[in-house]
């Protein structure tokens, strides 16, 4: 555990050394969120609510869903893993006495925490000041949302690791990366909330683990579900976490035999 | 002493993709990639006892790094078996990693953006080094490798020599039983090389840490490793001591004589003239172990000897002799100028 935390903290501090990128990333995220909010303004066209969702709720959805709960990081993780494998840098990790998926998880977690603190939070504060930020539906909903937030980040990382590990077989992971990016953008509900999906697709999307990345956490934040439903689905989310973690472990143990460390 | 590292009939075959020319070729190799097996390591057997220092030597592409990767558990052998401290390194990678230290000269184990001390701290936690042992090792190693002046600087600001010293120090923080080094002196200047060599042979002597290092710099081996293993094209060529290598590959000692006047025809029993003009004469000596005094006594010349030099063959010469006898002309093993024939 101490090693895990040490890795989290090291990768957090490593991010802090890329401070020059920070401003640009904040600006980039601001522009993206601004675009999303403008789109929703256009869609709503002055109507107070669509399908029972108010424009105020839609703005929070775009704001938090596009920052803390974004599935975008998955792409970065897949890219990171692919690069490590292609360049042979994975060798350095494998020399350490720790499980590779655990190390990956810890390093990615450090990066994510940094991004939340120094990119997501500033963006939420700035946009909140401009457009107003609707608070969570209730205190219990807020507490549950924190649980959902944790599930969301872990599902993003596990999905990305699962896809990234396929770089061991498919040497060029770029194709996988694009596939996953499109898939997650839609199925997480990050682009469009699943409640606006057509019937059948909505059913499927709600059941898949990806909807725990953006859609379910936001639905709970906005109080779309009662507390019983929210707790129940948090547990289902944890079930998905366990299933994905198991998948990562299995794929990794198979990949292990496949490892070809490049160069040197 | 019992072997702590052993390789039995070890081989490693890589499938290298063959790229085909043209767009059609690119498409074809995308649909059905053509691969060609490369035997990076072939049928190698050796065993190393605790406390030994062994140099693993061979030209580019000989399969040295591949062997180190198999011994450190990051590659599996295709055939045969490697055992390190009684374990199969790949199957018990984590347990193996805890007991060994590894330095890859071409790659860093340090955290690039963080101060050096952070990498050490992370190492302590990953390897679960007890606090007392860690502070003792950190102090001793920083002192020996002179790290104190830059220990708080980010690794990316360090010079190559500083980084390599840090790299080696870190690999020893957890008191590994074995230290693997893949080209630890690559790119270092003479002074830095000297520091690293002295340090490694001291660690080997004082702590009894078993050392295996690969290198292109033959002086590394002369100064650190009493035993050397020579490989080429994946195969084992030689395993033994340096003098034994010289003997078995037949590199000769060279005697240079300088006379005070024109010596005319110079004769020396058991030696072959190999050049020289004017006042200088050179001989290649048979491997008969005669001393300099005995050699001079056997000398027949019409003038007095003013100066004499006896050159032990360097490993380079030994290896060159080997390649020449094999009839292939490999790339020079190091950057040093070739010895005049
Ligand atoms: N991942 C890989 N895929 C395909 N072939 C490889 C791979 N790694 C090494 N090889 C091949 O295996 C052979 C041995 O490589 P290796 O890196 O072990 O050589 P080396 O002795 O360390 O050489 P050098 O002194 O240049 O570092 C080379 O022919 C190399 O091209
Ligand atoms: Mg090498």
C-alpha cells in the first residue's frame, strides 16, 4: 500500500513539473465546455425544460461531465501504455517488484488527481461564476456522487488499461485508441446524456459499464433517482469495477507471456 | 560454492517483421505480415557462483542485452532454462526483482522530472527497504558515488555521468544479492568510467555482491571481472579467465626492442619478427611464459638494447585474432584505433 501511495504521489508531483502546459489545458477545456454549453443553449432555444431536464441542469451536466467525469483520459492512458510497450520503456517497470497493473493504476491515479485539482476545479469555478452552478440534489445525493466519482475514474482507467494491454498483440494501438474514443464518448453519455438516446439504444447504454463514467454519476448528482436506486446502482458500478479489474488481471497474465521488451 | 545463477541450453528467438518495398508491399505485410526468426541467443549454458564478477562480452547484436533481460525476468527464454537464486525469473518476477539490482545503461530507472532524492525514496517504498538500512545505504552510496552535490536536482538536469552514478547507487539501495549491469559505462568519459569501475569492484569485494555486466569497453572487464563470458551471434564462444582467453584464442605478447645502433639482423628463438625498422624491432612471442630477462638472454643482435617494451595483448587484440581466424571481419569492437599489424 505504501508503494502504491508513493507511486501516486510521485506521478502527481511529476505532473506538477509540466506547469507550462497547465494554462493551455485550462484554456482548452474552457473552450470545449463553452462550446458544449452553447450547443445546449441552441438546442433548448429558450424552452425551460426538455424531457423534464432544465437548461440549468444541462449546464452542470456539460460542466462536470466534461471535466471530472470525462472519458477523454482513457485515450491518453491507452496512448501511454502503447508508447511504453513500443519503446520498450515497459522494461523499467517490469524490473520493479510490484504488479504491473497496480503500478499503472497508481501512476494514472496520480496524474488524474493532479488534473482534477489544477484543471477541472479551476474550470468548474470559472464557468460556475459565469453560468451559475446548480448544487447536488441533496446532501445524501452529494455523498453518493463522490462514490460515483471514484467508480467513474476507476472504470475509465480499467477500460483504458484493458484496451492498452492489447498493444501486446496488436502492435499498433492507434486503431484501438480511435475505436475506444468514439465508443466511450457515446456510451458514457459524455457527449449527449443517455436520457436523450432513442429507446433501445438507451436501454443498452444504461446497462453497460461505460454509463458509470459520466451518465449515472450526473443523474445522481441532479437527483434523477431516489436514494435507494442510487445506492443500488453504486453497488452495480462497483461490481463492474471488480469485473473489469479481473479482466485486466487475466489479460495481463496472458500478455506477460507475450512480452517482448524492445531495444537496449 | 553453489551456483546462484545458471543458464541451461538457453535460447531466445525473436520474430522480426520483414518490411516489403512499395505500397503493395506495405499492404501485403499489413494483411499477412512476413516474419523472420532471429536467434538472438542460442544454446547458452553457464553457471555463476555467489560473489563472482563476470563480464559478458560480445560485439553488437551478440545477444547480451537479451540474456540480461531473461535473467532479470522481463523476457522468457524460448528454449532452455534460466535460474536466478533458485527461481525462474519470469515466473517469479516480483520476488526475483526484490533480490536483484539492475542497471540498463541505455535506459533510466530514475524519475526524469523529479529530484534524484525522490527516486531513491520511491525505490525505498517499492522495495520495502527498512528505514535503518535505507539511511545507511543512502549515506554510504551517496558518499562513494559523490551524489550529494546534486541529489536534490531533477534527474533531467544531470549529466550522463552523474545520472549513471545515481542509477548504480539506486540499484544497490536494497542490498541486492546480484547486480546486473547492461553497458554501465556507455557514453562516460575516462574519469567517470574510472569512478564506476572502482566502485563496482569495491562493491563486489566488500559486500560480496555478485556482478554481471555487459560491455563493449574491454577495460571494464579487465578491471572488474576476473571471469568473462564471450558470446557472438547468440552463441557462447568462451567462458573463463582473461589469461585463459588469451591462451585459447592465441593472441601473442608483443616485444618491442630499441637498439642503440643499427642491429643488423636480429634473431630471437621462439619469436617471430613482426616489423620495425631503423633502430626498432618488433617480435610476436610464443605463448611460452618466458620472462623478460630470459627473452633478452636469448636475443642475438649486433648492437646493444637501449629500451625494451613487452605488450600484453589487450582483449581487443585477442578478440580480433579470434575473428580473423574465423575469417569474418566484424566491426571494430571499440572506438580505439586498430593496433598496427
Ligand atoms: N524485440 C526484438 N525483436 C526482434 N529482434 C530483436 C529484439 N531484440 C533484439 N533483437 C535481435 O536480437 C539480436 C540480439 O540483440 P541484443 O540486444 O541482445 O544484442 P546486444 O548483444 O545487446 O547488442 P548491443 O551490443 O548492440 O547492445 C539482434 O540481432 C537484435 O536485432
Ligand atoms: Mg545491448
